[in-house]
C-alpha cells in the first residue's frame, strides 16, 4: 500500500493497516497458514522518529496502526514473517546494495529506501526459509559506498535472524 496516495481518512488508515490485517490473521489461524506481512520502516525505529511523526500526523496514525497490526500478528500463535521496507522506488534488482536489518539496529535516513524488485525477491525467499519464521526485519538499499554488495544469497542473509520476543 502506498500510504501517500491511498489514506484519505482515519477509517481508511485503521482499516487498511489494522482491521484488514486482523481478519487475515484470523483466516491464517483457521487454516493453519503462514503469513508474510509487509510493513514499513519507521514503525518503531528510534532513528526514524521524523517519518513516524509525519505519517501519524498527516496520514491518520498510519504508523500507529501498522505497529498495532504487527503486535496482533506476533501474539496470534501463527507462523509469520514481518518484512519492513523503506520508501519504495523503482529500479533494477541489486541497483544498490541490499541490507537485511533486524531491529533494534539503527537505520539512517539516507538508507530508508527499498527497490521494489528487491523487496519482492526478499518476500519469495522468506517463504522458502525457515529462519524467517517468527521474525521481523527490514530490507533496505544503501548507497554504493555504504554497504558491501549483496548477491541475492538470501539464505545467508537470513541466517543471522533472531526470533521476535
């Protein structure tokens, strides 16, 4: 969901980011299905307070509802993976180095973007990896000089993930 263009009211923000997710969680519980939930950086990262403040003021508590949805997923007793992304941009895969970051690792403002194709590939890889079950992590693209290149070895990137508490 592109929160900059879709959220037009507090009802939209609550429904799209929390109530609809709660309904999906109930369906996953009923069917014993795994959930891959895409969220956004800024939900609770201290270094992105500016983004959360802006999103909550101008987009009807957008990040507050995202955080509540994440909390609902974590306490649901289903297999889940929460993947956060930065501002979505178009571009070729691996156009910028990719980082897999797990909270509470800090995210700098200039690293708070994600190439759509890289996020899509991360989602597919997360479905194939048992290491991602019960985790929350971010997919970020960094400026070339700020990170070592990532050659789509997702399983290696996911190997360090720690389960959510």
